[in-house]
């Protein structure tokens, strides 16, 4: 074991948040910053840079290959999922959507006791991360965004269908008040049509700074503490190229390893529930039973419909079936910065309120379910549950606050029963898929190590999908409404409602029965890759792990900054929100708060 040069800040995790922090902190030439990343530098990898190739990265060395414990709410299924394991983290292999969460969501973070984290302040931080021409001079951040040009008739049909149903399609997607339909921007550079993400947008311009050091293929095993006068994080134990070494931190150690790995590293380092750690033979440094709790994620399901073929209504099905001619045509188009490889393909979105609430009794029946759940866990989690339920109650009956996120994809999309991407069905048929996410689930789970080993598989991940009775009730109503969207003009004119669907879908019209909709959800729901909450930012006595300055309770100079600190999950894809969190954290750290 050898000791290496010390740095002011040692950042554990070279993902989205870690690289934003490293870039911002190293703007001060007198501040030494080290980033420790377990994965590789793949900034020149075409699978990262070409937007349409992102599915090629989610299985393999570029991703942590995690899976949940059996999920009772999903008929005992275990759900697999990736998290980025390369420079840029999940910003290098996600689906590219850049969607802001709501003002109500962020204001609820502040109301938990996180001063300075309200929407007004957070919005200013988020705007520091991205640039989009339609946003004007207000947003000048490194991440370049592109709203794709309409190259088929599907965007027009989607917009007209939502308008027919009475929803707005002209809202601002970034100001926190969006309700209705929107064309979501991709994190794609409009000039090069390459993915714009933390590694090339933030890190690349800063790489030459002599005060910024990046270690890749380096595994952080544990945080090192000095307990002679309170608890101080002095450094990190790292394994790189088979050598174990200690790197020292003169100011702060900042954990940016993500919602799964951040609590895992804390527990392996002795920060967590004392009883759990002692049972595993881990020396307890800080006793906090909240570490690893409050895991949240969006449950997700899909419905696919056969498309009536016609000019202007192309889908990605031939490409998904690996048709050589379709692949050649797509790559040729990409050479001209066009076609399906130049965008995410999941830009047609609707953020919609709870369907079917026509009377006060309808609302009362739903809110009654808020009281019906038995609260498990320690007193702190019960205290937070009341705040969580209060927030959901505030948006549940709102005609403008979204409880469901719909994504319309021109092509077949269906997850396998264990959470991965199913192949397109054989044949010549084309499909349209409606993907549904429950925006604000009340079901909360946990992430905990199962041994003192640094083996990443020695962790129990339990999101407890659909364990709260309100979740399946609200999601089933949205699922019914998804089928309603498909039967509304003009969209219905382009679908074969009695044609082929995704193999597990019931016959057309069957989901009108709420019990059938719930059964479909239990059989087919998986998790989005949107995990948050396991190192939540809120007072310790209501379930917190870090304070409003992102300092771990019980340690003066250990911070966490990534999606794990988000106490109430964003209502959609969290990429934009995590950029905002990282920019906000950089301001806090640099100003010495």
C-alpha cells in the first residue's frame, strides 16, 4: 500500500455529477481536484457519441449490471438495470432526454428543511448546465441540447391528438410548470449531432488544467477517517492496476457514485445503520440508519399497437430487427446529420394529470389510499412518509400537475419480464408504442450491502415497486388513458387497433376493466433507470443522510452529490435535475457554505 499526493477535493465517481463538480471546482487554479472513476474513458467511442447507438452500451463493461431482489408487487420478478460505469456515467449511455422536473417537486425538497433549494435558486443552477437556442441567452451551459426536426408525420399526429383530448402542447418544458404535450430536447450537439454529456461538454475543455487529475479504472474501496477529534474524512482507499493506495483529501471527500453505489460505499466505510454494519463485521464510524433507505424509481410499462403503413409514418422497426438495408440507410442519413441515429427517438412526450377524477368522491377514494398503507421501518422513515404523502396529495387532484409521463415511440418497444429490452417481434409489421411512467411513486425501498466485501454484486437492491396501494391505482388509471389516447383521432386513424400488439398485451378494450389494468401492470411493469433518494438531503430526524450543504451527518468534510440526495424523485427522466443538483452543489462548495 502506498500513499499518493493529496488533493483539496477527492471526488469518488466520474459520472455526471462528479465531472460537473470537478470542472467547476477546478476553475480555481489554486484548488487541486482528483476524480476517481471505476470505468474507462470512452469519449471517442462511437457507441457513446452516436445518439442512436446508446442501447449497445447498457450491457457490458460500460455499465454496472445490477438487479433487484424479487419484487412482491411484480409477482416476484427480479428486475435488471444498468448504471453507467465509464467517464460521464449514465449521461454517456442514457436515452438522451433532457426534461426538467416541476416547480412543485423542487419546492417540496426545500419544505423538508433544505434552505436554499427552492425552485427559484435551483432553476438558476440548472440553467448553468445547458444551452438551447429556443431558451435564448438565459441558458449558456456546456451541455448542448437539440429539439429534433420533424422528419415524419408522427409529431403532428401526436400534438393534434393531445389537443383533441384538451391538453396544451405549447408549454415551456423548462420553467417548472409544464402540463400537457411537449417535444423533449435531446442532449445532442446541434452542430455535430453527437451526444453532449458530462465527459465531452464539461470535462473535455477542462482536461488540460494542471490542477485537475482523472483516474480511470480505479475502484474506491472505502473512505478513510480520522476519529481523534470528531470524525474527519482524510482520504480514500483505491485499487488501481492491482495496487492498493491511499489518496488524501485536504478539504473534502465528495461521493458522486450514484444512487446505488454511493450508499454502498458509505456502508462499506462504516457509515450507516450500526446494527446492520456490525452484523457484517464492518467497523461503525457514523451510526445513521437512513443510509441506503428511501430508494425511489419510476415504475414503467408499455403498450404497442400495429401501425397502418403509409407515407410519412416510418417507424424504427426495421432498424430494431437489424435489417441490413435499414442500418445502411440510417448510417448514411447520419452522415448528413439526419435520420434515426441522430436523435433519441423518444421525444414525443406528455406530462398529464390523474385521469378519471370527475367528482369529489373520485378524489376522496384515491386520497383514502394514502392512509391505507402500513408504514414499515424506523421512526425517521415514518416521519418522512408523512411528508412524502403530503406532497403526492397536493398534486394528485390537480388539473395541471402531472402524475403520469407518456412517451410515444414510433416503433416496437417492450421490456422483458426481467427488465431488459425485448427484441422486435419477427414479421413485417410496424408498431407504435406508448411508454408510461408513474411520475411520483409512493413506494420506497432500500439499497444495502450484504457483506463487507467491495464486490459490487454484494448489495441488496429493493425498490419495492407497486408496494404502496396508491401507486398501482394511479398507474392503472394512466394505463387506461394510454389506450384512450390510442383510440383518439387523428392517432387512431393510423393504428390497427385489432391488429398485433406487444405479446403480453390483452385484446383491445380489455384495459377498460381496472382490475385487468392492474393485472397487466403486475405482470409487465419494470423500473426505469431513474433511481434516487438513498442518501437523501433532509434533516436527519426525518430520514436524512446529508444536510442542505450535502455534508454527511456526523462527518465534517464528507459530502454526497448525485441523484441519491434527491429526497422526492423528479417526475420524469432525472438527467436535467442531476445537472442542476451538481451545479447547485458546486456553488455551495465554492462559496464555503
